[in-house]
């Protein structure tokens, strides 16, 4: 729990402008939309945004680190510590401006993959389904102290370049993949923010009009909601980075601002979070003076203010906390025929339940919108747009969660996310851009009686340095000899096996003969992969084909082949485990299975068992060394 106090302060209100012209705003309003920016340049593979008043800004794009509905409370506090640390790294004269952009879209298959019939049907089923996409941007801005004469300061410029790189390193060290936008990408982001259009290929900026209640742009309209009421600043005195919801009678942590991604009727929402780092000595001195002023007026409200300030000063002294100024607002865009009052009512009710009372009247719409442009944060008024708080408290009011996106991987398995749209996942954790494991899978395949089980067992026993783990298959046949359930196989009844097929619990399965099933449970493989093991499969040919198709180049497939069908007959007769009619069935099936040999990575002819064992060993060893 974190305590903060809100303090009033004053300064000059500075006018800023934008580089594109707005239409239909009229005289004074039109002027405010001219010339915010001086230029955008690429510096060391980083787009730097220059304002006419001398601020430098760089924009990072990343994904919020907290997985939504993960039930991991620690991740919310880790986020808070991360951004508190970033603010401390930047220090006096810098601002963090985080923008979370939520956009309503309709699902389209953008994989560009050539799908088979069933896959095409799958994507057609989801086509057009509405979902919310999200993107996160962090603009770091260095303040320029205003004066009548502006000049280039080499030391400030070097400080800016060093610190923005430090911030990127801090994010990456925390497991957040952050990259700087190029100059062209920064320009595109600014244009899209101005048009409040984050999904169209081309951007239209015509038909821009403003009144006291809202902003019109083309066929859309926008309203800016400040999280503080300028007439009565009212935020809770105690705050934490998450809140709890009830799911099936179980408490589940969600982001404190989780409501911002699901505002009814909104086509897009931009949640602006600004943290300004002031001179600490000056602010402490001002706090102390404010405490003394309140102490000189003995009434209950002033005494409460004195106690609050004392508590804050004690926290700062004891825990070395940082004082910051903060501003938060929501830019909500809807279609022109949508009633914005419904959005207003929803936000007032939702925030009110948290003890946050947003501005109830459309105050300063145009200025709030313009001042929310990337790099233009210092145009916000110190009189009524910012409030003083502690750094970690300000981070609590940041949005921390990310929406799951499809992974960039050649190995895709599609699942349906919580919004009801397909998401591509690399369940191996190995093929995507972000590799989670280096484990590998091995397949030893062959017809019944070929000797594959003998070779696999030898490999596992004689070469522990390979650290192989056996994938235990399921079968509906009865145990042979000393076979035990969970050791050689998981033995199921035909009915049990069929039930698991219906539940889609198998990675692969095959009905070899009537009611004689063999298959590999997904759960068994997943457990071993999660443990970092390299898994071996002892399966028949069709099972191997299915698994190889599933894993592709991440698997080594070896086909163990008997020297001839007659040799295979001799081996099956030598087992003494099958009736003559069963042996004939096996031989007929083996003749068919031998035709699959060219589909595998390697074929090992088992005419000499020791030679075959060594050959398989070398293939596996080489495959492992390449991973």
C-alpha cells in the first residue's frame, strides 16, 4: 500500500502547436494546431522528435510485461519497481509519457500461409469477429528551460542520448523487448494520434472541428477525460498497482486500470500516462513551506493536510522515494453517431468505484488533446493538469497488462484467446523469435518387429550423457510378459482410449487393428518438454508421420528397417507372443509400412544389431550437438 498527497502549484501556461493544419477550427483554435514540431530526425537508428520550444523526445515501442489473468501479483509490483527505477534513472528535467493504444478490430487471417481445406474453414469461422488490439509506446522527453534565447547545449544532448539508451537497457534487463521507433515511424505515430486512426492503411485528417464538449474528425468524434477533476482533486489516499475481481468464487488480480481496454462503444482508446521528474530539493522545500502554512491555520482540514505532508516527508527520508508530478487522461474515439454520454457514464461509475473522480465536465478539450501529443507533454498546465505524488504511486496508475498476440514462428498451433479469436502459439517454445527452450525431440520409427524398441532401450541405457527422456505411449493392448503400466506403456481399455480421442488428448494415435490403439498423450510430452528434456518416441510408422508433420525440422526421425520381410517373419515367430494369424496380419502391415521409409530423415537397416545401435547413436549425437 502506498500513500500519496496531492498538492497544488502554479506556473506559466505555455502554448504549443502541431505541424499539420487542422480544418474548420477557426482563428485562435487554428493557431494552436500549427508548428508543434520542428523536425524528426534519425540519430543512431533512433527517431528523435524536436519541438519548436527546444524539447528532445525519443519513442520506444514495447509490450507491457504483465500477462493478463496470470494471477501473478508479484508481476504488478515488479512493473511498479521497474518504472520507478526508470524515473530515477532519468532524473530532473525528464518526462515519461506512456501511451497505451487500444483499437477495436475485426479478425482477418494475416498469416499468409497456404491453408488446407479444414484450416480455411477454421479461419472463415472467425473472420470478422470483433476484438481489441493493443500497442504500447513510451516517449522520453527532455525539458528545455524556457528563455528568450535558445541555444544548442552539447552536454544536455549527450545526456539525453545516454539516458534514453539506459532506459532501453533497463527494459530489456527486465525481460521487456523494447525498440526505438525510426524517424518515419515516429512521424506516422504522430499523424495517427492526430487523426485518432490506428487501423487504417491511409490516414485522413480532414473535417477537424472542436466544440466545448468534444472533438470531431471525419466520421469520428473524440472526447478527452482527465483522471483528475480540476475543481476538486479527489484520488484515494491508499493505492496499489492491481485490484481484485471474483472469478468462480476465486479472487483474481487485474490491473488497477483494467477498464480502459473495454469502454463500450469505443473504436479506439489512448490512455496517456505522464510522469514529470522535478528538482527534488526544491519540491521538498515547497512541501515543508506548505506544511507550515497549513499548520498556521488551526482547523481540521488543515491539520489533516499537515499530517499527510509529514507522513510523505517521513517516507521520502526513510525510503529515499522520489517526488514526481503526474497527469493521466483518456482519449476516447467513437463513430460520429455514437452517444458519448454512455462512455462518460461508464467511466464515471467505474472510476468512482475505485475512489477516482474524473472530470465531470468537458474542460479544456482542445488543450488536453494537443498536449497529449508525443513530446508535447510540457505544454500541460501546472495549474490544473498535474498533481504531486511519489514515483512508485504514479507507477501504480500506469496500465501494466498486455494482450496476447500471435507469435512470429514457423511452427504455429492456433488457440482461441479470451476474446474468442485465434492466436498462434509455438508450444515447443523453440522456433519463435523468443526461444524459451532448446530441447529437441527424437523419433525412432519402424514396422513391428524391426528392432526399434531394442535400439531405443539400448540408447537410453548405454548413453546417459545424451540426457534423453523416453516418451511413454498409450496402448489398448494387454501387457506382455513383465510389462508394467506407466513404464513400457500406459495401458488403457479400448473404451478409455476412445474417450481420450474424443477429448483430443493425443498428439498422435493409430488404430493398428480393430480396438488395438497406440498413441502419445499431449500431456505426457508437454510435461517432459517443460522440464527441459529432449524426448524420444518409440512409435509405429503412421504415428511417426503424424508427429514429424507436427514438429517439422525440430525433430529427428529415424526409420528402423528389417533386412527383409522373411527376416521379420522369423523375428515375430521367435517372440512367441502372437498367434499365427496375428503374425500374418503384422507381416502384411509391415510390407505396407516399409513403403514409408523414404519420408524419414534417416533409414537404418537392422541386419546387425550392434551396427544399427551405433548408427542410431551417431545420428542422435550429431543432431543434439547442432541444437
